[in-house]
């Protein structure tokens, strides 16, 4: 069963105006490296955008990778968790992947599971989740709570994207 690891991005705007992956995101990459050494995936997919030009979150995660030699796939356009799932899906299907392990932060698990399972199940891709040890912050909790109100609309948009 060909396996891939997917790591959704997370970025912050620096004081210099440059969008960079967050410390939390760097910890997700480090956890994906550790898991990849154990599971020997066919590919690792990094997904995430850059709102200001420059390197996307996905490209920065690829550049931060210090894990085993594996195909590193960059999806540089996703702005939301729903888009992370929808835009990673065709890349996984092109590679014949039928099992995915999504590495995420604890507070992000609910939404990650909501989008990835609903979108990937339709295409026969078994999806598991691996929660990295990342301390929750008040900002992350507020973000996740606010995002709950738009999840169904984001899911519909992601489903539409996959059918067109």
C-alpha cells in the first residue's frame, strides 16, 4: 500500500514583512521527518501558500526538510485546510498513493480530520492522522474556534474544486 505523508502549512508575517513558516510549522516538519524515517513513505507533500509573494509555506517546509531521502512534493497555493486537502489530492493520485498520514498540531486535528477524511475517502485513499507535540497557544485556539463557523462552506468549495 503506497503511503505518503502530508504536512499542511502555517505561516506568520515577520516584522520585516516577510511571510515565513511558523515555529509550530517547523515542529510539524521535524515530526514528519521522524515519522518518515520509520514508515518509509513514497512521498511527502507540503501544502501552503504565501500571501505576499516570495517562498510559499510549502517551499519553505521543503527547504527545511532534513529527513530521509524521499520525493518531496510542493503544493504552493492552498490558503485553508480545505484547500490543503483538495490540492494535495491530485498530487497523491498522480503518484498512486492509497494511504496518507497527515501530520498536524493537536488543536488543528478536528478540522484536518473533517476535510481530509471527507475529501480523500471519496477517492479510496485511507487517511490517518499523526498529532505532533506542539503546545497550544491562545491565538491558535481562537483561530480554530473561529474557523469552525466556515468549515462547511470551505468543504463545499473544495468539493467544487475537485469536480471542475
